[in-house]
C-alpha cells in the first residue's frame, strides 16, 4: 500500500505560468512534508517543506499548501521558468524521522 | 567538495561479481541512508545508520550488505545480484535521524546495471 502518491507522472506548463504539483497521503501519523527536486544524473535536492501545524509555507516562487483534512499537499511554482524542469518528489515524515516518498512528477516548462 | 559524494557513478556487474558502492559525506551529519530508485517507482529506503549503528533494515535481501565504519562513510557491498537489482542507488545523510526537519542531503547516485 503506497502511503504517498503523486498521481500525475508528468506536467507541462508554459514559461511564466503557474505549475501546480499535487501529492496525496494516507497515513495520518505524517507530521512533516517535504518537496525535493531532481535533475537528470543528479541526486534529489531539498526544495521546501511544511509542518503539519501549518497550512502554507512560501519561499520565493515556491509555495507549499497543506490540507490535512483531505490529506493533500500541493506545490505551486509561479512564475514557472525553464530551469524548473525536473522531477519533483513529495516526501512525508513521521515524528520518528522516517521519510516516505511519492513516485515523482516530471515537470516540463516550455519557453 | 560536494556535501555527499558517491562512487562509482556507474557500475556494470555480472551476477557472480562482488562489488561495493561508496558514499562519503562532508556535512558533519550523524545519520546516513541507502535508497534504491527503480524506474517508475518511488524511492525505497533500504538501510539507515544513526551514529554508525544500523537502525533500520527495510527487509532488504542479504545480497546487499551495508557497512558504516564511521559517521562520514557508508558502503553497500553487492554480491550475487539479480538483473532486477539494476537501479539507481542513492546515498543520503541528515544531521540526526528523527531530529530537526528531516531534510535529507542526497548524493548524485550510483547507477547499477546487473547483467
């Protein structure tokens, strides 16, 4: 049973528009959520995170929203840039520090 | 120096070979991890070491054998692997398992192909 799901394997967006990447989870014990970004031939790098006590966290062009009742989080990138083209992984953490990752969504930002 | 360094970046081995993957972190972290990334699958946690002690083995077959001689180095010894073990193996570190924000710092990965 996959506890963290990213149902869209890919997303294509025009430069300058908003990119919205979604993630759903099933385990109510998750209390911290992170987004990682991965370029080809590189390891994932941390992008932004949110604690379960918050519903929004913003860092520049990146905003993560958390809806605990729906067990859903989303990453908004605005405005999207071609350099944002990468695979985005959502990860959820229990208070024991165990990370569970989603499958990833490949974002393509077209110039 | 990058934070987490993995060698080799690419490895091709036969099913009867013995090889090792190496990971080194220069971040002063105390927790190190091995993850497996297969095509179209989520990252799968394999092993966790915290302060050099193995704290988690996620039902990994014994043909994968981890070793953590100190907090900066982590090895994955490979023996009699199967073709389905071909994947990207990612090493990661964090300040301490279960503390802080849980952010992981990943290496670039070792792409393993088993023939």
